[in-house]
């Protein structure tokens, strides 16, 4: 574990659930805090849209983002199994899972991940997505860490489904759909910043997210301004590899 304390994380997530909260930022907060608290290499999140189709929502690293997208592309992997069954999926050695996931397992191993744990985003019988934890060493995630991860996933699920300003499921569905579509403009903004400032996509996302938070703005709103050229972000002091999303 890191210096980040579990009670502080729950308070932080609760504080994020204010009226008109930023769904995308909330989901990235979940993946970031999972990696910090649980000593895993990366975390990713897939959510279902209004048709029940899984879509990429957030990831704590660029490699995690690519793996989540790859799962959707080949229609196999731990997040998909977890979502469809509503049950946790724990594989202690990805190298042994080639029969189960013939396309996903080798690619995950090529990124340096040796184990994976997927947990359902579930409220009672309703499953809205899955949280994926990637580990760079062989071995199951400790039971206490699995419980913490599931608790964080449960809190996030309740937040997404029961957010105080939401009066009906139709409004919630529209909000989630809008958030998932907003990823397109955010990916475009990352590319613009990476090229303009000479930084990698992960660092570009961190700069975009930090600037949105500092200005108390929605992530997608600032991303749109970056893409259409109406707003310029400052060159970061360090242009190294970012540890954030993406």
C-alpha cells in the first residue's frame, strides 16, 4: 500500500459526487486510486451503454487503455467474462489462460502483465460494467485487496446509479452515454497536446485533467476547446512519460 489511506479515498470519491459531477473524471479517479491502494500495475474500466454493449470508460495507464480496447475488439478477456457472469474473474498466471483467451492472453503478457483480476460493477442484480486490475507478477491478488477493490467498485456503481441530481434512470443513461461519447473528443485533445507540446499521450492526458480540475471545468469541455484551438495549455515543466490514462 502507499501513503494514500483507504478512508481518505472513500471520502474523496464521495466528495466527487456533487451535483453535476464530472462522470469521466470520477471514473479516472477510481482507476487511479485502485493502482495506488492495491499495488497493481494498471486498472481499467468498461461500462455498458444503453444497449448493454460494453464500452471503454477509463484506464490508469496507456497500456491499460490499449488492453481494454483490445478486449472489446476481439470480444474476449477478463472484463467481458466478468460483465457477462456478474462474478469476479481472477487469473493468477495469464500465461496459462491461452485456451480461455487465445488472443487476449498473449497480448496482455506482451505488455508485461502476468496476472489479472476483474470485478463486477454491480448493484444487486444489475451489472453496469467491470473493473480490471492488471498485475506485473504471477500470483492472485490478496483477498483483502480484492475486497477493497470490490468495495471501491461498489461505491462507484452506487454513485453512477444513484447520483443525487439524477431523478430517473433515463437521465442517468443519457449522462453515461454522453460521458462515453466524450472520450472521442478527449482522445483528440490528447493527440493535439502530444504533438503541439512534444509530450507522450499519457502526460498529455494528465495535463488536460489537471488543467480542467484547476479551472473547475468539465474534462470534455476543455478538451473541445483544445481541439478547436480556442484554448492553449502551457508547456509542462517536465515532458517525460506520464503515469496517467489513457
